[in-house]
C-alpha cells in the first residue's frame, strides 16, 4: 500500500518518531485470514513468519528512516530499525531522499505492528511521497 499524504516533523532525540499513515491497501488482507489493517496498525490473526518491507521517499534534501514497531511500545527491544540515504547529485525529484527496511520475523496471533518514521533533518519537515514510491508490503511466509 502507498503512504497517505503527511509531513514528518523535524528529527529529535527527545520524542518517539511519528507513526506513518497509509492509504487503502492495494491488496487487502485475504478474506478469511482475519488480519486487519487500520491505516496505521496491522494486526496479525494467524501466527507465522512474516516479511515486512517499507520504503519511504521524499523529494527534499534530507531523508526519512522507517522503523517497525512490534507491539504497543516503541524502542523496547523487539523493534526493527531501518536506514536512509540522500542522493542530491544524481537522483531526480521527487526521489532524492530514501529510507528502507525489510525484516522477517515470527508474529503470534494478535500481535500488532506499525511503521514509525524518523526525519534525519533537525531543520526542515519532510513530506512523504504519495506517488507510490513510499510503500509498505506485508507477506506471510509460513
């Protein structure tokens, strides 16, 4: 699914990163799977191995860093942290600042996760691209 229109506030070490809001899924959870997605929280109905992949893009001269928060608390040992990069020299607008993460993890029935985003800039707020380049993919592997 692609990201909904939103702007990420400047980066800070004194507050948790913002939760990303997503648009409607391009492929909804399969009927009968019981998995649910509210636009920002994914709830697992069936235990198994899941692959969660996120790419966040901005046209600005900084970058966004996606993180996967597993469960209700952030930064508590079971979360995953992504990476970001900026390419002002050769990347074309609107795809200059990019961040990504891919994690494969076992989730139990009832587990939740959400995507948080850190802004690498402490000076400017960054808009998340909504052209389909900022996206979330969830695949149940087993």
